[in-house]
C-alpha cells in the first residue's frame, strides 16, 4: 500500500509543483523582484521612477536561480501530495469516492487550510515590510493550519452539529486570538505592490492546490485500480 500511495503522491506532487512553479515565475516572482528594488534603495517610494521603467529594470530568466525554485516547489508539493493522498486513503476506507473530480474539493480544502486560513490574518508579505518575529509567526501559522485542517475535516465528514460546532470554533480561534503583528508599520515598499503580491499569491495558491487535489485523486484511483487488477490476476 505504501508504494501505491508514494507513487500517486510523487506523480501528483511533481505535476502540481511544476505548474505552481511556472505560475509563480510568471505572476509572483516579478513582484518580489520589484519589491527588492525598494528594499535595497534602488527605487524609492514616491520617487520619480515610473512603474513601467521599473519593470524593465527587473532581471530576466536566470537558469540556476529559477531552476532551483522549480525543483524545490515540486519537492514541497510532493510533500503536500503525500499528506493529501494519505488522507484520501483513509477517506476511501470509510466509503468515500476518490477520483480526479472529487480531488478538486480536496485541493480546495488544502488551499483553505494552508493558504487562506493563515493568510486571512497574516497576509503574504513582500520583502522590506514590517513584520513580527519570524518564529512567533511560524508557530501561529502552524497552529492555524492544524486547526483549519481539523475544522474542515469535521465539516466535511461530520454529520451533526456535534461535529460542526467545534469545527466553527477551531476555524475562528486563531483569528480571534490574533496573528502576531509588528509594533509599528514601516517599510519602503508601496502598499499597492504589497496588495498585488497578496492577491497573486492567493490566486496561484488556489490554482496549484486545485490541480494538486485533482492529480492526487486521479493518480490514487489509477494506482488503486492497478493494484486490484494485479491482486486478482
């Protein structure tokens, strides 16, 4: 069984990770590079440099940097896929249908848990903006992801308010407590650039997770059918 889950996860994670990496290179990375120009002082907010000329000054494709970015993105999404396929296996054992179509819902749930839930109170940040201590933010992010996964699971698989009521509490708790925030808001990066980055990050994250869920469901069903045919041969 483990080899079947691992094969499904590697195929799904590699495919979704490649798509996510390409989307990030095209839509997200230019904004990060643009923000770094403000962080280093190359550009100044309210300066005379136009947005068009700033984009023209951004570095182009760099094989080493961008190749490593693609590789590590595929690696990260393979890890996400392994978690997703493992959860799909548990759901299938309880009689739930798993395939490419239902995988879309799994992917959307993954986006909610890993991107939207923590990003609701701790938005994606460009370089150079003020932020709270990174370790505290990481702990809050992890706790929010865990509570979001638990809450979504209770909503998806629960059948009464005995499951749904705790789910609502779990989903709201991190945001009622509040995310770690900086003492003062400072930074050289224009707020318009930060808003565009957050929107792009959410959009790419949604697309990547929906693809991941669909790929995971498809490959899980294919590998399961193959294992059953070999067992019956």
